[in-house]
C-alpha cells in the first residue's frame, strides 16, 4: 500500500522513525499529510516549535496520589528491601518528595562518593537527570569522557543519538529519566568491574525505587546483564519484555553501538524496541503489543 494511503497513525509512526533513525531506505520518506497529523495535535503542545507531546496529556505520569502533605526527606538508604528482588513495598512519593530524596542522595552521598576505585580517576560523578515522574527510565553502562567533564549523562555523540531516539518516541529529554549503572567514568571507557558495579548500583536501585518508572529501558548489554542477572546475549535479550521487581524492562542497543554499526537492521531493531515501549506507555500511535 502506498505510504500516503496508510492509516494516519501508521504514517505518523513512519515519520517519527525517519526523523529519529533515518530509515528512509526501508519505509516511506514522505512527511504525513497535515490532515493525517491532525489527530495527534490534540495531544501535543500547540506551540509551533514544541518538539514533543506533553507528558500530562499522554498519561505518562504515575497515577498514585501523593502520600506526603509536606515535602520532607526520608532516609531510604537503610530500607530493608533496597537491594532485594522483591516488588516494591515502600511508599509512593509525591513529586516534591521525590525531588528532595534524589537531591539529598546526590548532595550527601553520591557527589563526593569514594566508595570504589573509580573515584580516583573521575572528574565528576554523574548522578543522572530527568523527570522524577518519568514513565521511562533509561539505564546506560557508565559515563564517558564528555559526561565525566560535565557531570551529566548521555551528552556526547551517543547522547545526541539517544535524544533522537527519545524524540522519535514523541518525548523530550526532560520528560524521561536517564542514568547509568555506575556514576563515575571507568578509565578509557572500559566496562565497569564487578566490584565497582556492586558498590555503585545501590544508588541506582534507590533512584528506581524513588522514581518508580512504568518502564525501564537498558541501553547496551552490561546494563541489561546487571538488571536481569543474566549471561544471555543482546540478541537473546532485546526485543522482548523482561521484569525487574514488577517493572517492565526492555533491553535495546546502546546508542554508542548504534553509532559504530549504523545499519538499517540495527536502527530498525531499536525502533521496534522503542515502539513496544511506546505501546506500554500509552504514547499516541503506538501499535498494540
Ligand atoms: S562509581 Fe559509584 S560507588 Fe564508585 S566512587 Fe563513583 S559513585 Fe561511588
């Protein structure tokens, strides 16, 4: 069927994929007709340059009501289930409460952390950033050189591609949360050692417990292996749903790998993974899974 005769939702998905991944060799390269785009516009910011749908309108935020009338810090570092594999049984936090918990964790524990050897070679810790009410939490392996210099996750070339992937989902970077398995750059960008991962990941687990995303997307094999406690290959893991303490988890390729192997097959694989995520998040136009 010619692209311009496809259903409007399908046309929008194709257009997103092209903008995000340049899949022009496999799908239509034509921007959808204005009429085809119209149904989606009720869901997005009406500002002419608004790049993505609003989270509120897309029902991405968690539905749980705030449990705390006043924002105050609660020490979760000693929570007995902090490292267990059990589903969450700690309270759901309000947006203000989440921000405070995360800020305090960063200010008092992570920023000057010296718990493992990576502290000796780093410039800055990279705590992670994004919407504390994000429906999706992206987890990479560890900071690279640019991230080490800036203290921000995924801001180098791989980060720019991740931004495109996020935009392809109809979101902005500040509508998701982005973090890493370890918060300090491993020298020469090597894979973090098991003891470094074991020492650092309690921070990540606490971030996940505070934010409680609807979906986790692991970027690359090391983060998938850690979260799923598996030795499987990326080929075996990606493209299907896994479970992390009751949260749906989708492994996909790391953007840095995609930059090295920028083939239509790999780009299509990532886009297929992200479409599954979009479906669970209830994002407009995502096909049913
Ligand atoms: S990698 Fe993690 S545990 Fe190690 S020093 Fe950095 S913040 Fe601390």
